[in-house]
C-alpha cells in the first residue's frame, strides 16, 4: 500500500511538472508571437552609407522597443527595384522602404528635384524637415505610403569620359538618368540625350559604352566604383535629391502609439545620421576617386542654371505656380 501511495505521489509530481513545462512553453510561444517583424528594403549595396543608415535605424528601433520590434534589412535591390519595393509597400506586402522613386505616385515630390533649387545641404534640410516637407509627405497617404523622414541622396554630378565644363559639352551625350520626368526634362534642357536605365545595369552599360555618361551623388559614384569605367567627375550639382523613407500606412495603423513614436523617432535620427555621415565623408570619397584615376572638374554653373529655366516654367504650369513659388521661397 505504501509503495502504491509513493507511486501515485511521483505520478502527480511528474504530471505537475509536465503542466508547468507546457505553461512556460505556451507563454514563450505567446511572447514570441508578440514580437513585431518590420522588413525594410533599399537599393544600395552594403558598402553604401545608405545601408549604414538603415542599419542604424534597425539598431535604434530594436533598442528603443526592448526587442519588441525586429527589423529585417534587405539591401541591394534584393526585393526588387526601387519602384517595385515602393509598390510592395503600397500593397502592404513590405512594411518599409528607403528609395527615390516616389514620383510614380505623385509628381509633386519632384519639386525638390528642380535643378539648382538648393545651394547647400542646410537649405535642403530646412525645407524637407519643415512645413513644405510635411505637406509633400501627406500627398502619399492615399497610396498607403506614410513618409517618416528624408534620408540623404545628395547633390548629383555627372561622370563621363570627357570633361563637362559648359552645357555645350553635354550636347548629344547619351547619359543614364533615373526614370524621373524631371531628370529627363533637366537633361533635355541641357542638350544631352537622357537614357533611363535600372541602376543595377549601369556599371556594365558604362563599361560596354551603351551609355556615355551618368549622373549621381558622390556616395553612389564611390560605392559603385564608377572611376573604373569613367574618366571625369564634373561637379555640376545640377539636382539635389532626398531619399524618402516610407512605411505602409496600413501597417502603421496596426501599431500602438508607443511603437509608432519609436519607429518615427528612429527614422528621423537615422536620417540625420545619414546626412552627417555623407557630409563628413564626401571629401574623403572625392580623394579616393582621384586616387583611383578619376579627374575632378569644377565647371562654372551660371550657364547651366540659365539653360534649365524652362524646366521651372513647365513645372509651374503643371503643378501650380503658387506651390512652386512657396518651395522656392522656403529654400531661400
């Protein structure tokens, strides 16, 4: 009888242990399900400061949320082209994207791309972080895109195998541009032959002579080693382009207010990190491009500015003179 009682006691203890294990295991499953996964894609290689900024965003979000939000980063067009990634966010298939190609949904964001609109980074940042930047970001909410911050793309310059000192040097030059209407109209006004092409195809196109030239910020030129296939970097500063970072509005509305604030603050802090990093490193990048055999050309810009005046008039006619003038005034 004593043996039977001991057996029953042992059986009860074992069952209690099993129940406790099941409870703890179940609690862990529930806790793991409470971790929010946020995927963000961008088009630059991991050597680019853009990737470093996105990784900074990941670090900030995960730290501020105590690990309740996990950020997965997909660089180098792993999830498709910039246009495709933005479309994925509109469909809520991807949570976030850092990209340039937002004009496919509302051309008014191209107002920031007007040639020679900004004379300095500080001018650009003041406009983007102010009322105008917020106004423009609101245009995209109806497409399920909430712009949280503007990362840095920087001032764009031309690389080629001939020096570009005046607009006449661009006459008839086949130059790769992004497929943005304002980029096309700017280079048409300058007398070049703009040729839209996916960024991932550009190095080979330059190497094979499919295009004669391209235009990009210094960081992109450096990260993609264009000095290996182009002789000259002409500092035309013809356009400034921000890099909007957007989140799916549907996904955003599913988040708590605290998590929304964490993600927004982290995006803004990462944006400033990106800006500061690029500004600090640009001179160093230029030196390394020169060491790699690229010659730096400093053209006189007044003649370029005169040539692109029709671009402003066309943009005003299409999107409103008052809107464009307010942006110009904010930039001054």
